């Protein structure tokens, strides 16, 4: 029978098929192992780009990609043109008005600057504060001061035909704005005539208030000339502010202070030194019209300082009337008119600072003239601040 042959053939076939399946399984397993092995070997290659660094903290946060620290922030705003009013006087004290730009040099903190603007006729409008002493010590002089102030208003306001403006302020124990900025001299004179004396004396506070509340609010400093004119004997007995504070705020607001000493002839007055310092530190100048002798008829007996009363020997000499009164008024009026004239006959020198950052520092200014026989007055400096 072919039964055994069939059975034997079938067994061989089954063995072949079994070996085939085993080879296939082995190949599949081997292929799977190869694939798994390839993935493992490729992992380091995928890390050839380093991982992102952790977020920087502290000082490292301010370093750039190459590890160098960033530069500190710089101030980009520039100081604009600095305008410097300059007064030039000859030996007789009269203005010199025929100089040219090349006759001047200007320095800031010792470094010469290039003059880029020069004007022989100052067209920049004035903002003037007239501060009058109405304390007890000014009682006997107030009428003369009022007359002189009235004339001064007409001089600097040119009968109203000007862009100049003036405000009127008084002080005794406190300070008051009697008339705000105006170009109307008649309006000012109405207020001047109504002034009355009071008690106390706080000169420093009055100046500080004028600079802080009035001058600081007159617009950009380069667009106006800021001036305080003070009629006082220079004595202060109750201010909250000091002389240094007054000078500092005057400089900060670029305000020039002109002082007119009203201490009586023949009296040694400690306030005169204060008035001189105020003017010297701010670019103005002091006047002492009452130092002029009242005349030979009154050379003796006239030594009182704002305290002339009914029992004073000066009363009998006519110190409050007649010749001396006229001379006193003329001297005061002349002093104020000279200030008004000088303010109209200034040069303006403009430069753009080489050190041009708004860094808040105070910059000292010096003006030099090639003409040796002259005296100069100028704005002594400014604060380089944006406001």
C-alpha cells in the first residue's frame, strides 16, 4: 500500500514547514532586535545640539549670549541752547554796547564752548519780581520806596509797550503777592500806592517763595530772563529758609537777583553784606543809594536806622522833609532806573554744551572779554535738568 509512503512524505513536509516558520520567526526577532539596536545607537547623535540652558537669575540675567554684561543705561536727552545774558560796563559804570561776538569767550566748568548765538540787543522778554520790604524797619522809608518802585515799573514795562512782565511782592513776617505778572504799569502803581507797613521780617522766605512759586513757572528758562529786584535793608530775623537755600533755588530757577539796600546813611548795617552775597552768587549786583551823604546841612545828627520818631533829634533837622527827602527819593529812583536800563542793554551769548546730558549737575559759567578795561556781569551757571 502507498499508505506508509504518504505518511512519510507528509512528515517531511511538516518538518520543512516547521523549519521555515522557525527561520521566519528568528528573522523577525533578529530584525526587531536590529531596529531596537539602531534606535539606541542613534540617541547620542540626536543630542549633538546642546539642550537649552536654564533661565538665568540674578546678575546672569543681565548678560548677553557671549556672557558680557550689558552697558548701563545712558541718558539720551540733550541740553538745548544755553543763553547767557551778559552786562558789560566801562570804568564809569556805563554800558558798553558796541562789542562783537569775537570779543567774547565763554566757558562751562572750565571748558571753552563754541558761541553759536550772539545778540547785542537782548530781545528775550523779562520776568521781573519786585520784592519790597514792608516790615517795621521800613516804615519811615516806605513812601520813598513806593515812589521809586512806581518809576521803575514804567521803565521796565515801557508804558505797557513790551513783552516784559512784572509782579509785585511784599514781605514782613510773611510774604504776599500783591500783583501777579502784568505788563500794565498803571495797574502795578495802584497796588504800590496801597502798600502798608507790617511787623516782622522774613527776607529769605520771601525770595525762596518768589523763585519757587513764580520764577519756576514762567516757562523754559531759555525763553525768558528771570530777575528779582529787592528793596530791603537786608536784615532777616524770622525766616524758615537759609541763605544757602535761597541761593540754591535762585540758581536752580536761573534767577538773577538785584538788590537795592535801603539802610539809612551813616548807619553800619550788617544786612548790606547779605545783599552783596545774594547778588554776587546769582549774577546780579547790589546798589546802595542811601550811602550817598544827604548833604552838609544834615551831616550831623542823622544816624538812626529806620526808627525816626517824634522824639528823634533828626525830626528837628527835617530828615523826613525838604532837601533830604528829595535826595533820598532821587537816589532810590536812580538806582532802580539803572537796573532797568542795564536789563535792556545786555548782550545774549548762546552755546550748546559739549557736555550735553541732562544729568542734574550744576554747571558753572565764565565769560571773558578781550577788552580789558571793562567789567562783566553774567548768569553764573545753571542746573542741567530736564525740568
